[in-house]
């Protein structure tokens, strides 16, 4: 019976069926999304800097100023890696504050590291880049 149900499901997945194309307004990957202060906030990977995108309706998005730039993180300096990047950000509201977590890589020849910056709100800024 389960095999028959599985075959029926596969028959419904026709290769001729087309998916709807959705254009992204955001550049980047690994996004985190939060809802705060009546707005949606998305934090995507951004290379040398990480910014928040915000929207009240999830249709029109505005990119904010960078929350964090690679050049502003003192502990990133390492001669063994040719170039570092920021990725996989995550904003967390806890204990009355906003904490912006991020990864710094590459993984070879140095290990990837995780940092946290303390922000004033979901839009940032991140005046202090601490930890690793």
C-alpha cells in the first residue's frame, strides 16, 4: 500500500511542471530573519561587510548601513590566510540587548572562527566586535 501511495506521489511530480521564478532583492546567502520594531529584518552573508535589510511588508526591502565590516575586526588579522570573508550572520535579541553573531573564514590554512558584536538594535550598528 505504501509503495502504491509513493508511486501516486511521484506521478504527480511531472517534469513538464514549471516552478515559479522568484527574483531576490537580496545579495548574499545564509540569511537570518527576525521580526522586531514592526519590521522584518534579514541578515545575509556579504563578503567584506554585513548589512541588515528591512521591510514592513516583505515586498519592499531597504538595505541599511553595514553593521560590521571585516576591516573593523581586529582579531581577524592572520598572515596565513590569503583573504578572509564574513558569512552566516545571525542576530539574537537577549537580556535586553542585540547580539550579532558571524563566521570568519576561510577554513584553510586557518580555522574558521565565530565572533559576536553587540548592537544597539536590529539595524545595528555594531560598535564592538568581540570574541572569537
